C-alpha cells in the first residue's frame, strides 16, 4: 500500500476522539477548540475544515432537549427548591453543552473531510457581481 493511500476511517470514531480524519492518529485540535494547521502525523492540511457554529448549534440543541427533559423529571419528581436548580441543574446543563463542543467539532470536521465539503461556488450571470467572494 502506498503512503498516499489512506483507508477510509469511521467519522464517528475519529471525530469524537478529535483525531485526524485521514490517518486517525494525529490530533485535530490544539487547546480546547482551536483547529491545528495540519496533522502532525500524516501532514493533512486542515484548511478545508470550517465547522463554524455547527458544534455549538448541535450541542445547544441536544442539551436543550435532554437537559429540559432531565430538568422537568427532576422538578416534577423531587420538587427541589429553586436554588437547587440555580446551583446544580443549570450549571450542569451548561457544562454538558461545553463538554460536547470538542467531540462535535471533531465529528463535523471528519464529516467535512469524508464528504469533501466546500463552500458553495457559483458563476455570475454578469449582472449581480462577480460570484462568491469566498475564495
Ligand atoms: Zn493525519
């Protein structure tokens, strides 16, 4: 097998572990949420990756549903005083949102790599500008 040929990897496995979507070994992020320039193991340029606000959207949506279900079950079964929610429930939901950001970002970048996602490009018909200014 040539070094240029990489077997396809499971996007969930590499993404949720925040690993390179091509080799599955190199780290994808530096710090908490900053994308690296490239993979230190295989040299894949991460310039294609642009998850934007996707991880935050999915984390908030998931925790909005799961967190509210948990909140309502807790409220209607235990009926704690309000301060318990302020000290325990709401910080727990916020921490779960933050905790989901890294794996969701890794997963979205892995999906972008596998599906060769790129910003939309279109040709101008000549009357409304010169096309997409993205690249
Ligand atoms: Zn790699």
